[in-house]
C-alpha cells in the first residue's frame, strides 16, 4: 500500500484547511500557526479535526493535538496514526 | 401549544411530527433560558402527544447541536452565592435537567436527534434521551466533564451505558476525547449517518416512516426496548452534586471561563 511521506501529508492538511475555511492554499505555509492564520476558534478547529479524520480515515484524539498549532506538527500527529 | 418561538428554541407540530429546533448563540449552551424553554416544550407535548408519532430535535446554530452546559452562566452564578446556596442551586438545576431528560426519554412518540457539528456534554446527554440519533458525517461527540473535575450531570452515563459497551463508555468518559460521527456509528451511538448538511432531511424521512405504524405497537415497543434507568440516574445526581461541591471544580470552571486560549475546553 502506498505510504504518504510527511511532506505529502502536510500538503494534504494545508489543502484541506484551505478548502474548508475558504482561504487560498498559496497563502498557507506548513509552519503557519493555523489558529492565527485562519482566524479560527476551538470549535472551528474541531471541524478541521473531523475533516482530517474523515479524509485520512483515522482517529486523532484531542489530547494528541493539544497544544499543536502549526500544520507541519499536525501532519506529524496524523502520520503516526496512518 | 402546537407552535412556539422563544429565546433559545422553537417548535412546530405538523401532521403528527413535532420539530424542536434549538437556536441559541453561539452553540446552544444549556443554561437557565434554554432549560426553561425545554420545560415549556415538555409541558406542551402533553397536549398533543396522543396525535404525535415523532419528534425531531435539531439545531439551527451553525456550530452544532449543542456544546453542552452554559459553563459561563454556571460559574458566574455559582461564585455569586455562598457555599450552601450554591450547592442547593446546582442541585435544583440538575434536578430540572433530569426531569426534562426523563420526560423526553419516555415520551410516547419516537424521538429523533438530528445532529451536526458539536454534540458535547449536556448536548450529548440531550441527544441520548432520543430513540434514534442521526448524525451529519462532520458531527463530533464528547463528554468533557472529567476535564473539569465532574461527571456528566444530565443523565449521560446511565443513558450511554444503556446503549453502548462499557469499554467505549470508559474511553469517552475517562479520556474526555471527542469522537467523529463514523466512530460514533461504529459503536452504536449513532443510528444513521447523513451527508454534510443533510441530517435534518434524513431525520424527516425517518419521522415520515415511523408515522405509518400503529401507535399502540410503537408505544409498547419503545417502553419494552428503552426503559429509563431511574435508579442509576438518581445515583448520578448525587455523585455530580458531591463532586461539584469541591473547591477544585470552581477553580477549574474559573480557569475555563477566563481562558483566552484557542482551545479553552482542554485543561
């Protein structure tokens, strides 16, 4: 089975966030703080979590992403569940 | 009263189906206003229950079904009172929540929760009173109460235990994590999955189906399948009130309501 690289996962995370929050993908970088960059709150972050779980077919418990605020680290957490 | 429009919710009865729509910003937090109107709803259903086959509970708020108890109101209401009055006030609120939940749980018509977005804490407890939960695939479910030093107080544990395996109940409660709709369906919490934005539509189709059945059979089946766990519900009230009386809970609530973190619901 094809395994995603961390870069690929990160790009998919950025693309999903861009699409979900209607922000141009080109304006988002892997190291961006997504709370600040997307201007989202905790409930909107949960929407992104659902979007990511549905897309990657995984479960990502809240406590594993606690304190995570950049796309790259979020992608690392996802990668460990793939 | 077959239709009503209040500050936190509205309902409308039509052709044997009553639709109850929660609509209080930002995410249908359950405080005294919403609870008061739920009590009005429960009282009103007595006048039309004999001609009602189904009830759909949904939310008009974009964020979801309900984020749970109004913790800001709970905290600021609690700190304004001396310890004895505070504990009595919390007990009264919890007892009122239980009375509403028990009435919806045992209603002589089929109750359907159409859930989207967040369905947390008291919101999940409200959904759990329903016979059938239909969830948008972006819905999320959680009991975050342990993060505040509490247990769910509106009937959550007895109703979750009634329906689901204890392993999942422990996972949900003891980690406080939220789970997505697919997982909730896999464990039996959610009966049917709907596409994004389609939960209410699916709930209406389900309600239309149940209206076709004989009323006496429907009432008998529900009573047989879904007994209200009264003894455990009483235990829950006592445990909740005992835990709430501790200073650590007020401290945790204070931290939550005063938090400016992006994820304030996480301790």
